[in-house]
């Protein structure tokens, strides 16, 4: 059975969700619960740290895109760090023109949220 370890921590108003393992239908329920909590009760700003993710099914990639759209509608976003090139390529294919924001490292992902909040002030 595939396992997905989920660890959460705060960086200001941004929730960092560190994932380790595989993201597939059975393991996605825990991640979905975390994202629902962040979007509905938090700042709607999340970074998924995927540096230790070995696989994400295309169905779950589509659901992650849906969560990102939902967060954007609430003034936030869901961004990814460290997706493997193959997973990122599949994510772009299923994105249908509205891709996940993906970054190579956490500092750049965090800075992108500061840019988002600064641009919303103007």
C-alpha cells in the first residue's frame, strides 16, 4: 500500500504542506482534508513541498489544480515546490491552460506570495 506523509507548518500567513511518498486516490484524502482546512479556515495560501513525492496520479493532479483555483477565488493560491520534471509536465497537460505555479525552491515560492499580496493592494 502506498503511503503519503503530510506535515504542516506555518510561514507567516502561508501554510507549508510537506509531502513524502505517493499521491494517489487512497492517500489523497488526507491531503484533501488539509487543503480544505487551509482554504476554508485559513488564509487560503498554501505551498505543497513535493521534493519527496515520487508519484502523483493525473486524477489527483487535476484535483490539486481545482484546489488552486478554489484558493485563488478566495484571494489565495496553492503553489508547488520541487515537483519532478515528469510530474510537472503531466500537471501542465491536465491544467487546461490554468497551470499550478511551480517553483524549484521554497524561498522563491514564499516570495511569490508576497508579490501576490503586494499586487492586490494596488
